[in-house]
C-alpha cells in the first residue's frame, strides 16, 4: 500500500466523531442510550430516564436488545438467500423498534448505531434492514418517506463494504457545573 493510500492514524475516529456531531441532539442521545443498552455499558435506566414513560421505553429496549447476541451470531458470511432466514427478520424487527422511537431520522444515523451494535460484518445487510423497517406501517407515511429518502444511492447500491471496526463509541458525559469549575 502506498503512503498516500494509508489512512492517517486517528483520521477515521475524527471522521466518525464529526459524523456523530452532525446528528440532532435527540439522535445523539438515543444513540448513546442505545449503545449503553446494547453493549451493556451502564445502567441505562439510571443514566437516561427522565420520567416514568422514558423508563418504560428503556426497559422495553433492554428486553428487545437481548436479541443482539443471537443476531450477531447469525450475521451471514455470504449472500446466499438461505443464510439470511435466521438473521434478517430479527434485524428488521429490532430496526423497526428503533425507527419507531422517533429519534433515528436517517440511514446515516441508523448505520452509525448498528455498526457499533453489531460490528462491521453487518454493513452489507444494513441498507436492506433499514429499508424494510422504514417501510413498515407502524410509521407515519411522512416518516416513512423521510427515512427512505435519507438513504443515498451509493449506500443502497454499494459494491463492497469496509471491514474496519468502528473506533468512536459515544458515551454519556456528565454536565460540568461552570460555577464550580476551576478557572
């Protein structure tokens, strides 16, 4: 590999951080919460719930995200139709839940979250799962339209996918009380 083709250390992490910063604050919050739930990083209810409704939603998410280990194990190694039977229905169901929460408004945000939840091996399957979940009738027609229009032609028709692991995993950051901060 020539020197020009080698990636600069940290450049991909910076690109991932920049992409995350471009999402709305509600999307960023949902992605961080989902990573806490899906990667079992912390007590998501304690960290993220602001009221009983949000607490109930997080508990449902925790229950549904228990499927992640099985979904990860079922990621197909090839494109044979018979190899997707155990994988795609579960992935679409989970994606439908996440899209139905109203915090993921685009394919890039969905891809960002699911690459981290499932790993790089899932990348070829994410456009199909997103389109299927975004087409389901539980979403308002306007929402379905916005979601489906958010996937680029390049993402939908990619001839190949990177196998590079994501390097930036956003987490909860405590707010700093500026009145008590050292000057």
